[in-house]
């Protein structure tokens, strides 16, 4: 099966009341863990690559890893650029085999965001590639995306219709209380998503695919393993999964998951190296990390996204 865009994925997800998992990939083991889980559950999946991942693993290596996953798994897979910082990066990914790109110009004012997004949309659509954009600003840190809590902004519902119409974008990432990284909330702080904003946006652009970034739940199981094996992740708190499941039943068609994958992989590696200091074969600890990634993705597909059996 060849790479697909997210168009049909999102149409089915919107109508079916579930979401597609967009999982960030950086290396072979993470690609394998994600796609093996999705393949066994007959779930569509989005593999997404950040600017940092392209710098770390090289664009061509990542594309070929995803092509290998397509050979091994008979499910719809989209390859997506996560948080494209500028037109040039988006263009490189469109030209380099991606089926979907995100242009994140949310740090600019409204008119500048529209201008940059529209330029990417026109280029990508001409090549058969779909585009995601962002309105509002999420707090937190993920690769090159760094937004202080004081600078974060909820998406304004009265802006979405004009933005979508003028840019021609295919999906829209919104800010309703999620944030990047593993430290989303402080101890004692009640995690809260603004479903009222989501509902109002849905009324303004009915049938339009909405995206949630910064939606890792920060599994306390993996945080505990990391802590017990030499790590320091005190007070790492994420988004409650019941809130994400509620979002997946609405207009949210794509939920981004990155930090949870990092935690799962790191927990496996740390556990092996701490408990078996004689091990020096990377396969011995990476396969445990890969198994953790697979287990995590299975859990997310079944219990959070609801996309199992939807391929």
C-alpha cells in the first residue's frame, strides 16, 4: 500500500466518532512499535516527523523507514511534517515524499499566519499533499517549539471560519488547554480542557477536522520506571485520557502523541541498563523500549482514539 493523505482518514473519523493517532517518529524501533500495533489492530495511523527528527535521523532515512512499514503492514499510513516552521521546510517535505505537512505560523499575528499558511497550501495542494495549520498557541516545549505559559493563547472561535476560508487549509490545530512536553500541569493543578471552545469552533466550521497537539497523557507507569532506574521526572503530569477520549468523539480527528512514546522507550532502555549493567548490545535494550512503544500505542488506539478496526 502507498502512503495516503489524511483526507479520507479524517472524513471517516469525523463521521465515526473516533480520532487518528499521530505518533512522532525518530528511529527504526519507534516506527516498528507504532506500526506493528496499528497493523495488528487494523487501525489507520499517522507517522509524523518534526524538524528536530529530520535533523537527527535525516529526511531520507525516515522516509525509507516509513516505506518499509508500508511493506510490512496493510493499513493506511500518512507521513506528516509536524510543526513545519516555514515555507522552505514544508516545501522540502512535500517534494521529499510526505503526504501531509503542518505549517505552524501561530506565533505570528492573524494576517501573517494566513499569508504564510496560504502560500504553503497553494504549493502543497498542487502536489497532492494536504496541509494542517494552527490557530492559538500551546504552552510547553517540544523540539524547537518553545512557548512560555504566559504567552500561550486559546484559539478564538470567531477567527476560525475566516482563517479556514482564506487559507484553504485541510485541518486545523487548536489550543484548548493541552500543552507540549511531559510537564503539562503542576502538582495539585486540575487538568482542564476547554470543551466549550471546541464546541463553539465546531459550530463555526461544521464537518471540519480539528487537531489536538500536546495530547500525551504522561503515563505514570513509565514515569515510575524511569524514576526507579536513575531518571529524574518528578512532577511529570499529562492530559487525562478520559478527556482525550471525549475529544476524539467530537470534531477532533487527529490527536498528537510524542512525549508518551519518549517515556515508553526511555523506561525500557533505563530498566535494562540499570538492572543488567553487563549489557552492551543495543539490541538488548532497544527491543524492550520498542515493546513498550508497541504496548503504549495499542492502549492508545483502543482506549483513547477508538480507531481499532477502522483501517
